[in-house]
C-alpha cells in the first residue's frame, strides 16, 4: 500500500513539473488583452450575457491559436468555431430539460468527438468544441435564443484570433523557414560532434527539431540534410570543415529567405557515401527525393480514418464519459455550476490515454490555486475603503459575481436587459448597481460568471466565491 501511494505521489509530482519549454509570455499577454477587451466591453455596455458568450468563444479559440504554423492555426481556429457553433445549437434545441434526451445527445456528441479527433490536425479542435458546445447549450443557463448564442460565440472567436493571425500578412512563411533552418543548425552541431561524447545528445536534438519542420509545406530540403547527417553519424568518421560550413551556410540562407547555394558538391565528397548524400541534399537540384509530401485527403479517406478501429474505440470511450457526466449533471439539478461538470469531462478525456492523468491533476490543482488567488485578490482590493467607494465596490461585486442573481426565492425567468434592484442594508432607497449600470441576469448567473472567470475555470467552479463576494459587498457598505 505504501509503495502504491509513493508511485501515485511521484506521478502527481511529474504531472505538475514544468517542461523545459520557455515561458509563453507573448501568448499570455495577448490572451490577457483579449480578456480585458471583451470584459471591458461588457462592463461598458452592460450586455453581460451577450458579451459572456463572446468571452466563451474567445477563451476557447485561445487554446488552438498558440501552436503550429499560421496555416495550422487557421484551420484549427475554423474547426473549433464550427464545432462550438454546432454544439451550442444542438445542445440548446434538442430535448431541453429532458434528462434522458440530454444524456443521449451528449453521448453522440462525445462519440463524434472521439472519431473526428483522429482524422487530422484540426480534428481534435472540432471534436473538443463540439462536446463543449453541447454542454454549454444544455446547461449554460443562457436565456438567449440558440441562434443568438451561436452568433455571440462566433463574434468572440475572431477577437482572439485577429492578433495572432494578423502577422501572417507580413511574414506568412517566416515560422516555417525558421523551423527548417533549425534542422540545418542541429545537423551542423551533430556533424561537428561526431566522434565525441556530445554526439548522442546532438543526435537527439536533431531528431527533436525534425517534427516541427515536417509540418512545413516545403520541407524536403531539411529532410535530406537530416538524413545525410544521420548517415554521417552512423559512419562515425570526422566530417570535413568545408561540409560543416556548407550546412551552416545553407541554414542561414533559408533563415534569410535566400535560395540555397553553397560551395560543396559531390566532387568534394570523394567516395564517402555520407558526404555524397550531403552534397546531393545541398545541391539546387537534388537527385534523392527525400520524404514524400503527404497528399490532401478526400472525404472518403476521412471517413475511413474516422471509422477505423482506434477512432471508433476513442469515440465509444469519450461518448460514455460524456453520457455519465451529463447524467450526473441532470440528476444533481444544480443550475449554478452545472456546465462545468460536462465541460471538464470534455476537456480532460481525450483520445490519448497518457495525457488524461496529467490534465486531471493540473485541472484539480489549477482549480484550487485559482480559487485561492481570487479570494486573495478580493480580500486585498476591497478592504474597507471610503464609504462612497464601498457602496460602488459592493455593487460591482454583486454585479460581477452574480451574488444577487443567485439568492434563493428570486424569479430567474426574466427578460434580457431587465435591471435588477440591489437592496442596501439599512438604507431607504434601492440602488441598481452592476457593471455598466445594470445587472443583466441570466438564469443561474452562468453568463455573468462566465464573463468574469471563463479564462480560468478554477474560480467559477467554486461555489463559495459568489457568496463570499456578497458578504464582502455588505461588509464594504
């Protein structure tokens, strides 16, 4: 039993251990700016439910816009937008409030998610957002018609994408060229280290650089150079300095978007097979084909991939998980946070088994840390200011976290845009306070809460946050 606990603890520590990748400061700042723009718009105009759905679209688009070349990001963005829109439409229209029908819908959406996930690079984006959209349509608590929810969601996705995809117009092929040049530079290091202790590590770095370059459109030159460097490494003989300099020069030319032209040919290679392969790889018209470029897949090929044994098994597994999560949500009848249970299941349970545990651990710890951070921020920002500021802060807290909308005994079937009066303890008047001057309620407070904390589900999944905000509001007043 002790050894099992030790292994489990080590697995948790490994799941929480950061990778060696550099901090993504740029994407983080960009995501923060996107969140601030949408949240500020909601506070300015007071249409919190509409902007909350746009916030959902932006937050979901962020996931698929931080990796890959521009072409891959574009298709992933389109796929997630289509998947989310279809999911929201289906979830909001099919059997609303009917538990058995909702479970069946979620199971079918989960099965499609698993099957589509193995069809190509953009398949997981569509599949994931299909399940998330169904969950939101069923339990999101929005009083908007389904088509307005879809429109608001689709409006939010371009807000997140514009700052990432806009640079494509100025240097559309720059990331691809840099990925290919990285293969050349890694080949330089390997060839220079052949016969030394560092050669094995350099071989591993060359192998790690190849996958990114293989996603580029014109990647055959990098493939040929990598193959030639691997051949030279296997031979184990020292490489002439002229050959190493030629590889470095070719890599720099690709980096600078200049056609490759280096002073190294087969006549300089002698009878060495590895050097002859390298000379051919660096020539303007190589004879060796390199890796074949994958052909575009037609509809029939996509259907065959989706119905393969592996994809069908993934579909069954994800469909069952989504059905169980939806059934639990329907049974609990907890409208305030019902959306988060199927959402978490859709995000965590994916086709690859190895990452499910890692996602689960990170989501649990992220929830706890997010709740602690939110509590600390609220405690620091709203600590007995002046009386006038206290009234405004209390009204803002109720509006932002939906504390007033969550109080029992209140009618939640309201019209969009109806202002909600907020009672001031000990006062004779009624103040209508909320972000933007009005508190637009959505059923269960889901839309308002989503607007505030959709970027981190950690805060919104902890129920006492809304109650704590109401208590702080009364304390401030």
